């Protein structure tokens, strides 16, 4: 691999790792979400069987939960660099974990012949065009065993405190650090949107 490509990959990994560590829920799974999902995962583990799980993406919280429950994990992600960066953040050593690089819209083709007890993801539909949602959900359904579960995070917020564009510009002039990260900028955009009660 050419040196400049390798250097770029390492730089991207470092940025991804720092970005994930800097953000808070709802931009990453909250403790409450993790506890809810852990209860569902444990329902399968009670029967003493090995859980076969698919994670869309490389979210460290979901991987840690599944490692705690000794699951056999497959990850489907578009970029290996994301997987490597998120692996550095894991609390539990990745055991029985396999990465498959590919497009979520082709999940049923890529993982053809496999079926899972659990599919879990943190807002996968945020990365998919609305017109492609039926293809995403339909493909994932084919990968689920009978009586299996699909755990899906979504983000909902009621922005009670509205602001004006003038207020937002003033805030930016006085506190540019409040706009440093992508998730902060998105939040402020929604705060000036009329009648906006959710972002997703």
C-alpha cells in the first residue's frame, strides 16, 4: 500500500476515534438504550444458546454489549477504517467477531444464507435515502431467524427553546467553540427550524 494512502488511513482513524469520544447521546447510544438492549439480548442468552448477532456499523456500545453476552458477532460496515477506529474504544476484547465490508442495502446478498438472532444498529436509516428504506428493511428481514429481534436506535428531541437566526449568529460570534462539532451545528440548525419536534 502506498505510504501516503496508509498515512491518510491512520489520520482518518484517529479523527474518527476522537470524534466518537467527543459526542454524547443522542448522537451515540445512551446508558438507558444500552440497558434496554442488554435486557433483550439476555432474553436470548437465558436459554443457554450462542447468540448470533449482526451489527450494522461498528458502534462500540453495541459490540461491548454483545461481547458481554458472549455472542457470535458479524459487523457490516462500509469502511474498514471505521471498524479499526471503533475497536480502539471497546471496553471488552473483541472475540468471535467478524467484519464484512459492504453496503447495507445489499446486506441480504452479501450475507446470503446466514440468519441472525439479533440485528442491532444505531440509526442506520439516517445514512440511507428515504426512497431506499423499503430495500433496507426488506433485506434485513430476510436475515432474521424466526422469533428474532431487530434493535434500532432513533433520535427524537422536542426543541422547546426556539431561537432566531440573529440570535444564532450572535452566539456563533461570541462562542465559536459551541459550533466546533458536526452534531452541535445540526442541533442549532434544528433549533431555528419552525415547528420542528424531531430530527432523524
